[in-house]
């Protein structure tokens, strides 16, 4: 029997929570648009947002100033990209646009305030952002979104939910739930809570064994102290007051019973652990400004500062239809002009080919015409000779006969009329 061919099994790939195999998982492009968006602060914020959307984003995406939005749309299709997160800047403020590819809608937010991951790491006493937490997609938690009262909030909710993978509670692996994204809506003072803010927060999840003494926790964490003075290990476990006084036992609201084994020592199945959230950033305070129907274009479905009556909306839609009809008419005219010019060029090229063929044919008939002209000239000379002399010439006039012919190669000359004696 021949040697069996080995096939590589892609066991190193681990998909996000709720997506077995990764088919249909949402993917995003995080990029900066505009000349003012090249500032250092927005560049750092761009990298932080790519970390939030990891692993379903292009971490090394590089965009040039010459690249247009259509360039990214054409690339997004083959790569399975579903959303764009675009950062831009003006003289007044910075903006974040969240767009669904390729037909929209587009949500435009004003960034009222933000803090990068580096700012939070510098301010935190203990910053916890393990690299393994970014290998799976984060969980999404939406708070205080009343989609029934506000239609635009329903659209915002659907957009945020589509940016992250959905979760199946029966098949999800607990060890893949390492991060969480919290988006909380703070209603404003306007009618139906309009004019509020949306607080965007990003946390990492950790779990520690609960219900055991601090001595056992130290052993689980491999922080073994000096126990040489003790007679038995039980003395170390039973002694009270070991550890830092600031480390209090977690409350009952934070203690959960793990259904599966979780990352960290002591977090076994069916054990009680205390769950903690560590903010890793970035931190964003967003204000919804505008919602457009298409991809950064189209009808405006919601605007924070401009409110129009139904009559004005109908008039704008009618004007937009007229512009689209005029644009289509001009496009058809341009296409017709292009076809007409191409047909004219083809006709001119054919006529030029016919003229060239006629010239070539006329060049081939020139030797025959020259022979006919010479014969006609010979006839005129003979007629003149008869008229002057009164008899026909003996040989051809004005030509040298062939070798061996009459005249022995001498050239015939015209004879004068003989004189009378």
C-alpha cells in the first residue's frame, strides 16, 4: 500500500462565541477619513477601536489619502466585511460614522469626549488587558435603549447588534467570553429623551475562586509564602488574617457557579467564582447627530438639530427624484454620444482604408499608362515625318534599334527633304 497523504487540520483556529465555524460572522474596517483625521490622537483611537473589534477586523489596514470610499466598498465584498467605522475631524469636533456595507444605513456620532487605552492604563492601579482576551470577539451589552418609543433608537440598536457575533447560550464556550462592550444610552432633556448621549465602554472579564480562604487563594495563584516555621500545611490554611487587608471577599451578587471551566486557576466546573470587570478602553461619549439611508449618502432619516415637517420631507423627496431623473437622462445622453463618436471613428477608418486601397491600385497601373503614352508619341513622330518628307520612315523614329537590326546600332535621325537639281 502506498503512503497515505497527510492533510493539515486547522485546529489552531478558534472562532468567536456563538459562531461555529465562523460562517456569516460580522467583520469591520476601522479607518480614518479626511485630511484632518491624520492627527495623532485619532490615529491612536483608531488602533484602540481595532482592538475592540478584534479578531473580526483588519488590524494592519493602511489607507492612503487618494483612496475613496468606493475603493473600500469594492474590497469589502470579497473579504466579507459588513461594517465600516470611520473617524473624521473638523474644526469644531471629531466624529465617528458607523455604516452598514454596502447599502447603509449610516449613523453619524459626534465624539463629545474620549479616553484612549493608554490614558486608562496610566490612571488605573491595576490594568488588566491580557493578549489572549483579544483572540475572541467581545460580548455586547445594550442598556437603557427604549426602541419602542424612538424609531431611531431601534435602528441604532439593530446596527450595534449587527456589528458583533450573536450568542447561542447552549453552544457557547465559557472560556471564549473574555471581553464585554457596554453601550448605555443616557436620555436627554428633550421630548422622548432626545438629545442624550451613548456611553461606550470596553471591559475585560476575570474570575477568581470564591468561598475559600485567602491562604488557599495564594496557593492557587502560586504566591507561596515562607512556611518553614510551620509544623504542618494545615496550620497555614487554617490561620486567619493572611493576605492583604484590602482584599475583601466578593459579595454574593458577584459570585456565580461556573457551568464550564474558565480561564484562571481554580475556576473549575461547578465551582463558585467571583467575576470582575476591568476597563481597558477606549472610553467614548457619543452623541447621535444624523442617520442616512445609504452609505454616507441618501435621504436623512434622523437629524439631531434639523427637524422638518412631513410636507417639507415630501418636497425634498420629489426634488431628489427629479435630480435622479435628470442625472439618468444625462447619463443616457453621454452614452449615446460615446456610441455615436465610436461609430463615426469606425466610418472614417473604413473610408481611409478604401482611399489607401485605391492609391495602391493606381500605383500598379502607372507602367501601362506610360507605355501607351510612348506609343502615342511614336505615332505623332511618324505622322510629322510623312507630312514633311512625303513617305513613311524606314524604322522607328528617335530610338536606337536592337543589336543586329537595321542601322547597325546607329541612331536614326530625321532626313531633310532632297534638294532639286
